[in-house]
């Protein structure tokens, strides 16, 4: 019994296969991906972020040149610039992390609600052996063990759907990768 059953059970009843609600998990992953990408669009100033990243790249190039030359004055100048750019680096990191800080708690609440729902937590998707290698499941199997490696559980399906839909929404909103 899950605290989100009042939301999940009506969704599962609309699923074409309520005993294995793959579509329901896909819809949940799509909704969450949409809101995360929307928050990124609203909270991140991408022009400012590009400007800060360009400054950091320029400083890295100067640092490499100063190290190659071995000039102590050039190294001191680069170190001084690095100290001046520290607040900008902090601004860049905070800008990138802000959507994560806002979404982590709601995502955890939804995820644990999905775990508590018997129909969702027992989802099994059988895959062909060619898909096994295409989806990089040998790597995933390092992190969890299943009795049949040619299956994906609800968490694996949620991750695949979430990544795919995040990519689609980032393209729709015209966002670049960070």
C-alpha cells in the first residue's frame, strides 16, 4: 500500500496492461521530465551561463600557456585571475544546481510512492538479447542483480523513459546540454 495509491491506481486502471503498467510509468516519467526541463528553462540564464563558461575556458587556456612558458609573472597573473573568477564559478555552479535542489524532494516522494505501489514495483519488461547490449544492461547489472538479465524492472524503465523524454523536451524548449 502506497501513500500515492489514490493517484497511481486510477492511472494504472487506464493503462492498456494494468497488470504490468509500463505505460503508466512512462507517463509519470514524462511528466517529471517535463517539469524538470521547464524549471531549467525558467531558472537558468543560459546566456549568462555560456558567458561564464567562456571566461572559464579562456582562463584555462591562459593557465596552460603560462605553465608551458614557465614565466612566473604569467603564472601569478593567471592565479590572480583565478581568484577573481571564484565568485563567478560559484554563481555558475549555483545556477546549474538550483533546479536540482528544487526537484529532488518531490522526485523522491514520487519515487518512493511508486515503490510502495505493488503493480508498479513489480513491472517486468522482457527484452531481446540484442536489446540487452544496446541498452547497456551489462553495465546496469553491476548496480543491481535480477534473476533474469533479459528483463528491465520499473526503475530501469523509468530511467530510460525519463532520459528519452528529457532529451525530447530539451529540444522542444531549445535548451543546450550543460
